[in-house]
């Protein structure tokens, strides 16, 4: 692979080593089944490759879930900072094909990298050095490691969406179509919105010659207007048959009031992107640590294009939350992590960001060990 060859051998070894270590630690310490809609997803796997490799065919979903809950008592929620679960959860992880799940995750990643190699070769796409470094850093981001190890077909959607930051439009379009045909319409909406916002902001920067601050104010104004518009207008927009009934159902299901305003939902979503499991394992120090480390160095100058990346990423989250108030969990915006990391590479040194992410993972692992035996 072009983008792999451009990385030094030591970087590749370091990436694979840290990724494997952190993957094993998270899969071991996070209770088995702590994934979005775990019982439904296991049931939907049926006779797919997942069920055959992970020996799920002979174990009914109901019995599996009851067994997990009986052996691994869990007491936490997304809104609760207090987290309690027993050390027996580690035994439950080992009892449910722990080694197979680890190797299966790594196999899927290698398989997708092979598809990317063919795709880049076929369309003669060259990857820049900055994008190479972004791939490396993305593999070390705590929430990315957690999400791409899901025991479900959703793995492929999130892994593919992580490549949306690549510049050629053909890459973005191909990934977007794959996500749509994999029938993950909720993720499709968010990814499509980001691509539209990014190219609009880029057009304003390069063609209209607006400054990043002016583009930011324009984005904020748009978000404010969308937040004030009644949700029923979006339902009318989706009447044409070009939109699937599933997409309209997603919009309709979010036509409800929420007790949190848009700003609080935005902050909470950013918080979950740093690290939070589906059932609510979170560590307040993780986002604070990342914020402190990235605000600590003095930044003298930021490229306009990097600012457009950051503005587009934040605007995407805010607009989705304005239209779909329930989309507050970070997994919907996982593909924005490499977008932000690529922008940060232009601001900070690559080695500095790498060390921050490694430290962040170790902090999370120590926290999980602490709450297990506290």
C-alpha cells in the first residue's frame, strides 16, 4: 500500500504494537456486551461470518444476555458518573471467545486495508504524508479502538467512514455509497451532511475568499436558524421518493423535545467522542486531559484549510444535533476524528499528538482497573 510504504517500519511496528495492546486491554476490561443494542445485533448476525467464527450459532440470544447479566453485575448509566461492575466481568470476557474476537477484529482491519490498497491502485490515488500520519494517529485514538472492535457488521461501516477525510472526491463518494448500501442510513445522513458542509466551506474559502472567522460566523448562523425551525419542516422535505423510508423514520423518531439545550448536547457529544462505552463507562479526566494537552503548547499560526476542517467537523455535529436531538452518542461522528487529527497535525508536531494519545489510553486503562477493584 502506498500509504503504508511511506511510513517507516518502526512507525508501523509501533502502531501495531500499541493498537494491539490497547485493543486487548479494552476488550478485557470493558464488560462483554457493552456495545450499542448488543442483544439485537447479536440476534441479527444469524448465520453470518461473525456467528460462525465466534460460535454464536448454538447459543440463543436470550440465554446469552441473561448469562452475561447474571455473571457480570453492572450498575451504571450514560448520565451517571458513578460506575460499578464486578471483576467477574473479566472472566465473562474470557468465557466468550476472547482470543477469537481479538484476532477477528485484527483480521477485519487487515481485510479492509487490502480493499483500500486495491481501491487506491485502481484509481491511481496518492496519499500525502500528512494523511499517512493521520491513519497512524487514528489507530491510537481511544474511542476508535473501542468502536471498531464491535461484535457486529457495523464494524465495516465505521472502519470505512474513517477514510472520509481523504481528499479525492471519488473516495468520499465511494465510501458514502457503501455505507448507504450497507443499510446504515443513520450514519449515511451524518456522513453526507459533513461532505456537503466541508465542500461548501471550502468553496467559501477558496472561491468567495471569505476568512475562516467569517465562515465560522456563517456556520453558527445556519445552526441557529436550523435549531429554531420546527422539526416538521424536515419531514416535509423528506417526502420525495429519493429518500428511503428508513431515513424518514429516523428523522420522525427524533421529533421530540429534549431537556438539554443544543450547547449542552454538543458538549456532551464531544465528551463521548473522547471515550464512552454504549452503556456509559466514561472517565471525566479523559476529555479534560486531551483539552489540557492540546491547549498547553503555544500555537503561533494555523492554516486556513486546517481551520476549515475543524469548523466543518464542529458544524456537522451541531447541525445533526439541531435536526436529530437524540444523536448525542459519539459513534455517529467517529469519522470526524481523523478529520480533526489531520487538522491538528498542521498545528502540533506529529510526535506530540502520538504521545498524548498513548498517554490517554494508559489513563483509561488504569481507570478501568481501578473501578474494577475499588
